[in-house]
C-alpha cells in the first residue's frame, strides 16, 4: 500500500487434486478382497446363529406339577402370586439377565435323616446287614441320641413333604430350603428322643414316639415359616449294636406278656359274655313263664267270675254238673270205674275190691261166613 491506494494482490489458486491411482489388474489383490468379503459374510451368519441360539436358550417348558418364577437381575418379575408362571412353554432372557426358578408344588419330596444312626454303607443297607458291634461308640463315625432316662439309642427317619401353595416362601426366602427342612427333621428326632425313655421309644410306645417327632417337626416348620406341608413321617429306633440281643430278649418278654394278657382278657370277655347270655336266656324264660302264668290265672279268674252267677242260682246243680265234668275228664282212660255214693245217715260206704283178679280174656272176632257154607 502506497499513497493511500490499496493494491490488491492476486488470490492464489489451489493446486489441482491428484487423481487416484487407477486399479491394477493384480490377481493376488482380487483374491484377497474376495476372501475378506466371504469371511465377513460367514462371521455375520455365525453371529446371527449365536444370537438366535442365545435367545432360544431362554425357552423352558414348565411341567404340569410345577410352577416357575422369573428372576430378572435377581428380582422376581411381578408381585406376589402374579409372579408365578403356570405349566406350559415359557420364555425368559437367558442367563445372566433372567433366571427361571422351578417350584415343584405337587411333587412329593423325600428327605432322610441319619443324625442318630450308626455308620453303615449302601451295600450293607441293600443287603440288610449291620456292622459288627464295638466296645464303645465313636462319636465321629457313629450317630446316636440320648433318651429321657439317660440311655443311648440309634434313630433315623424318612420325611415326605410337599411345597405349600403358592410356593413363594419356599423358593425365595431361603437359598436352599431343603437343608433347613433336614435341620428341622433332625431337631425333631433329637427332641422326641430326649422326651421318651428307651423302652418306650424302642417297643412300648413306638406310635407315640413317631407322633412326637411329627408334632415337633410341624411346630418347627410353622415357627420358621419353611413353606412346606408334612405328608408322612417314618421313624425307626434301635438299641446300640452291642446291646441288641439284650433288648431283643426284653422285647420278646414284653411281647409274651402282652400276648398272655390279651389271651386272659379274651377268656374273661368270653366267660362274661357267655354268663350274660345264659342269664339273659334264663331271665327270658322266667319272664315267659311269668307272663303265661299271669295270663292263665287271669283267664281262670275270669272264668270263675263268669260261673259265679250260675252257682248262686242253684249251688247243688252247679256242683253236680262240675263233678260230672270232672269225672269225665279224669276217667277218660280208666278201664274200671267205682262210684261211692253217700249214705243218707252220713256214714261212709264200705266197698270191698278183689285184688289180683285175672283180667278177662279177649274174645277173638270170628270172620263172617259166606252164604251156603
């Protein structure tokens, strides 16, 4: 710039762009390009298949005796009973997004407790054999329980239970509810053993011992809200292996005593029932005779009352008629009859009978003769 006049400088033009290199016809490059395109297509197909398999793994079929709950990120989908899914095909997002927890509501589940049982093996259990007795119990390998009278016995049991409706408590409140049920069952066996004497638990009151275990178990289940229903409880109690023969002898004596007592009661009941039957028969016969005699006397009284007017009209005639009737009744089957009339002077009539007289000979009946003979 000079003398106040601006001099414009010419604008520079951009340099022309360099044209891209023209593709060459190199066979190696073309093969590499085609391989890359094929690889990408295969990878896409594999990814699509993996996504479909991942999504398809969320399908589950709930059985007719089951219900299910979907846990999404650890929380149930739905509130209370609305979270329960009934039988049929169900879908949820695969793990770790969703987790489908099955609840076998109507299935009977079995738990076995061996907290007070001696050490054994499955082979010995299958064969029905017992291990050899030892001089003392090994608390590490052999379980036992203490009875109320300070003795030691072996106890084991089998529990059959079902999950209570709707099953949310059993499925959600505990990480492993079956372990809690087993602990409650063990507690019931130990508590019942401590409440009973050894003789009562082993032989005298087996049913009561089993009922004690069941009552304690149901009380524990209700107190801890385990969400199950107890179906059946089986309990078996045996004496220590070293004392098995002695307890068997005592049990045999108890059985014989019970048998003899039963026979005595049966004989007593039979004797009493027979005596009562005979007494009832005799009382019935006496009542029948009494009724018949009363009826006869009443009939005779009625008859005599009916004859009284006739007697009052003519006593002599009445006596004569009654005497005649009496003689006819008395002498019906008599072959010979003697009537002693009264004398006018009132003295007795003298009658002489020939005793030992020969009876009259019977005459033969002659056959009728025909005419002309």
